[in-house]
């Protein structure tokens, strides 16, 4: 068992590095677009990640969250977690705008998947991910993400 742990630690660091590298180039742009209420560029995969198995594109697969532990680690990461919470909080400022108008299709569905995933693993009483689900999706979670979480 001990021989596996260093491998898993390296794998986790590699995955974290992939997200950090992508966000280094696009996070500020993504945040600005959300603040303005309209997504105009391509960053959904690594700003609002989904669980593995939902997206079929190379980008979706590269940035897929592989399991519950990885989702928890992402949310607890001092940069990735705080960025996800910050940009999600910005979304909540658009109370009267449908996510379809903000993000377009199918990114509005990807957002629901992402919010379901991180709502389920968040330990924060003021769960911004659940707030997004309640506000924009009438509290409805993504069923495919729920199936993933129950595995």
C-alpha cells in the first residue's frame, strides 16, 4: 500500500498543475466575462470542471474530475478552490439572468453538473454551489453527476 501512495501523490500534483496552467492564462478573463454577464471565450472545462464521463471532447476528458477524492482535493486547494468559489459567487450576482444567456448551450448544462459535484463535496454551510443550483436550476441536481457520486 505504501508504494502506491507516492504514485497517487504525483498523479494528484500533475492533475493540479494542469488546472493551474490552464487557469493561469484564462481565469481573469473568465471572471471578467462572468462579472459582465456573458461568456465569450472558451474556458469552461478548467474553470467549472465536471466529473469524468460527461464530456466526450479531448478537453472535457483532460479536465474531468475522476472521483470524489479528486473533487474534494480540488475544492480544498488554496488556489483552485478559492477561484471556483469566487467565480461561482459572481454568478450569483446575476439573479435575474438565465445561465443559458450567460454561458450559452451546452455550457449551462456543464455548470449544473459542476455545481452538483462541488455542492455534494462541500463542507461549507454557506454552500455557493447549492445556491447556484437553487437559484438557476430550481434546486435540481444533474442526475448523471449524482450517479457518478454514488459509485
